DNA sequence: ATTAGCACTCTAGCTTTTAGAGTGCTAATA
DNA sequence: TATTAGCACTCTAAAAGCTAGAGTGCTAAT
C-alpha cells in the first residue's frame, strides 16, 4: 500500500513532533504546527487510516497518536534515501581536529564523550581487534636490575606492554639480543598463530635464555589472551533523563547489557556487518533486552578493513536525523585521521 | 550521655535489621529476632529514649524506627574499635592471586569488578599519579619506515607510549642514539620538572635531530599533561537495585558526580588523607551531591607512599561490616602484590 | 472532498475510604 | 521498681470513587 503525498506529510509530522515532545500527538497539533492548510478533522481521518496501516497506535481511545516502529522505520528510510536533508554543525569537528594527533585509544574515548554529550544519548564504541592481527614489532629492554619490559606493537597501532621479572642475572646486551631474536621470529605473524605448539617450539629454541625466555613468552601468550575488542562506553546517565525510562527496572536492564563489554563487542561487530551505517529500531534489535531502545551503528574502515564501530543507544523516539548526520561525520573524520597518520 | 548495655544492644540490633531489610524496624521485630528475653513494650520504651538521643527517627508516628546517621556512626565506630568481629571469605583472594602477575592497570580493574560484584555497591578506584612522579626510563625505537615509538616508564610501573611520525629519513641507529640521549638526560627527573624552559633548552641541544626531536619532546610534554590520576569505576548499575534509589533523579545526581573522573580523583585523594581507612556516612560527605550515600575509602601504600585509593559507594544503609572487612583485605592484598613484584 | 459540531471515551490526578502496622500510655504484675 | 499486657490512638499505603479536559469518531453541512 503506497501512501499519498498528504499521508506522508502527516506521518512525518507526527514522528517529528513525537520525537520532540514524547507526548501522543493530536490532530489539532499537526494542523496548527505543521499543516495549517488542513483542518483537524481532515487530519483525523488520515490519521485513522494511517493507524489502520500500522503506522500509529493510540495509548487509549481518547489520546493522540504515537508512532509505531513501522513509522520510525518509514521516517528513517526517508532520511537514508536522502529525502530529508542532513545538517551538521561542524564546530564539533574543529574541537576534535586539534586533538587529531592523539593515540587511537584516547581519540576514541574523546569521540565517545563528544557523541554522548552532543546527542544526549549513550555512545558505545568498539575498537575491533582480533587474533588475526599481525604483530608489527616486538621490543625488549631492561628497566632496572630486576625487570625488563616487553613492548608488542600490533596492527592498527595497538601497543601492549608487559613487565618481566628477571630471575637470573642478565646484562643489557643479552636482553636486547633476545628481544631482537623474538622480534625477528614473530613479527609478521598473527597473534592467533602463537598457539601452544608454536610457543613450545620457541621455548625450546631459546633454552639458553631459560627463565627470562619463559617469562617473555608467557607475556606474549597473555597479550594474545587479552587481545580482544575494546569497548568505550560513555554517557550512561543520559538514559536517566529520558521520559520513557522513568522506570528504574527498565534502565537497569539496558545498562546491564551495555556493561557486558565482551557481549556488546560481539553483538555490534555482528550487527554492523554488511552496511556501513545501520539503524536498528526497537524490536528489530536482536538483543532482547534492548528492544525498548533504538541503536544506530556505523563502522569505520581503513583500507577496506573495518577497524571499529561507533554506536548510539537511545529511545526508539530517537532524533534519527541528528544522530545519522553525526555518525556519518564521525566515521568520515575517523577514517581521515587514521588514514593520514 | 553514655548508653546502657541494653540500649547498645537495641541500637545495634535496629541498625543491623535495617541494613538488611531497608524497612522501619518495630519493637516486636527486635524482641522476636534479637532480644527474646525482652518484651516489645520494654524495647518500645528504650527506643523512645534512643530516639530522643538522636539515634532513631520515625517516618511517621505509627511506623517503626529508622536509624539516623548518628546511629550508623555508632555502629561503625563499634566495628572499627574491634567490638564487632570482622569476617572475610578468602576464596575471593584465591581468585585474585591467580592473576597477581598482571599489570597494575588490569589488576585494579579486576579488583574494582570484584568489589562491586561481591558487595553489590559501586566501586571506585583511584590510582594516584602526580607530576612529581619520576621518569624511570625512556626508550625510543623505530617501528616502520615512517614511525617511531617512544616508551616512557614512570614510577609505580606506569608505561606510556607515543607514536612519532618521522618526517625526515633517519636510520635505526640514529633513532636509538637519540633515545639513549633523551633517556640519559631525563630519567630520574620528575615529570613536573619538564617545564617550558627545560624543554626549550633540550630542543636547542638536540637541534641536529630537528624534526624528530621536536616531535619526541612534544610527545613527552603530552604525557606530562595527561599524567593525572586514573579512575576505575565499576558496578554503577548496582545502585539501581537499591530501594532507597527508586527515584531516577536521585540516581542521576549520584551517577553524574561519579562520572566526573577528575573531580572524584581529587576528592578521594583529599578525603583519604590521614587515616588509612575512612568511613563517611551520609551528610559527613563533603561532596554535596553524595550526601544520600555512604562512602568507604581505603588507601594502599608502598614504602610509606600512598599509591591509590579504593572506594565503595553505597546507601547510608550500607553493610559496613562486610565492606570494611573487604576493604582491609583488598588493601592488604594490593600492598603485598605490588610490594613483591 | 473537506470541515464544523457534538456526543462520547478514557485517563491523570485528585479526594475519600479503609485495613493494618506500630506506637504511647495506663494499669497490672513480678 | 522494672517489666509487661492491654488498648486506644495515629498514620500511611493501597484501593476505590470522582472529575475535568483532551482527543476522538461520526454526522451533517459546506
């Protein structure tokens, strides 16, 4: 069933008004604020039709209309297909650009804060990291009498460090020599390929270094274990300001999912597969506990490879237009910054 | 005014019961559950006296008694003076000890999680770091054609890294040479001492290295800037389970303070000065927005120097006994682990 | 095809009612 | 004298009842 131009206008008007007000929208409001050329009675008739088609529902007979997820979907599709113009205040960019030289970690944290602050929703960023990541460089050096430090740099600019306790006396030269050896052996390999067998073999080959060697290799194994995606969550308190989350129980359910970092990382990675920008409205969400929310995700890539995902969690009554603009801008920004460094 | 033995018993019983139930405690309950040798009427009389002394209040005339902060204070002092025996399930320790070899960062994060999980309150940990910290080692090495990595290790086992873009061609040797030079010049110095003047002088001396040198020094300056205390917050959703926080507005106020990392770091550092373990009940809290909560802090030190602060935020009706036991155990654990590594 | 007019519906918020929990006081008891 | 049983009294939280007003759907007029 195709909507008439007028129905379209009314549909979008109701959605927009509800996004602003969070109150059921009446025919009088639409007539006054959006379509003064039409009387409330006319709009009432159209609204009844639209309700029948599943775009609205009434909390009770004598209330105004509330958009259904189908209506939001229609609205979002209109935005995505370019019918609604996107705008973006680029002063936000300027603020960010000053800091563009930062490490990826603090940059992502800052972007998360910026997103949650400007949208008043929750932002969740996942920096994808997998065992497939290739080791770019390993460096080992002495810290003091008792300790050495092992630095492991992997693809995507991630730096890991691991303190190693020296049980036996080793001079600086020996340690660096060992570092060079390990680096040579391992750089270019993926973390995942450092399996039991490989490590055992390495230990055998390095028998001469004994204790240190074992510790060093153990350190590597640990980096491998811990090397999964990183999650940055910001603005959780924003959900407390929303009228649809007056009920503490509802809030708890959502926040508890969001706090499960590993789960969220996996879900977002899954979700954002395929399209670059994805809008998930209410029940469309595969995460049951988040069916009261909408989720907008956008992945940012480098050289064709997805590096991470930005996500915004808000009510289904989310300001999709603003959020989508911001997401597009942010991924573009991230891709430019990371690409250029 | 000194309390009689019987009044003491009743006071502590009311506090204990209220901590469990969060409901006003009636005379019948105390008689039945705690002091069966006394009739409700007797207890009623004593309760009236205790109320007059400011230990209880009644939400309304026909309700049971609720402990005031003065009562909690009495209870906590009884615990701290050793009158109430502390217990601690040390299976928690075993879980931790397996991971004792971790980096300080992930160790603190894990401890935060453990605390919030076992107490069902919010945990906040501040790792104190100041500009007074001394640089232990600086290392510079080449990553690939275009980049070098600078590693700065400071007191307390903190490792920072900074990517440096090489504008001009430099061979590996030169870079390492520069690293050795910077290390020699700066290790042993405090971060705070790297002021404008010092840096300018350094740049001058290193003029021969030009571009790289400037970038390297800038990296240092940035580490100095960012080097303030680190805050680990865990279990914020726990507050949503508490009956005293049914009101979303109350929750928001507390969570918003807790999210202000810099502020919290400063406050906790301030608060925990002096005593090692501190219990702050309700209005005693200097942070206005947290006067509805209680806060227990414990600092952990190494060689007489305070390294950080563990904090637990909960309702004034907090299970102080459990929390205090846990805090004592955790700081002891941290001090042993960090001292022995 | 649109719209003015009107009866109708439903809720949010207010008042009223009521059961029950817990008190304080008095008088009896040990 | 210290304790306790008994009882009238108080107060609230939850249920029930009431009402204004917002918004509808339908009918008849334009």
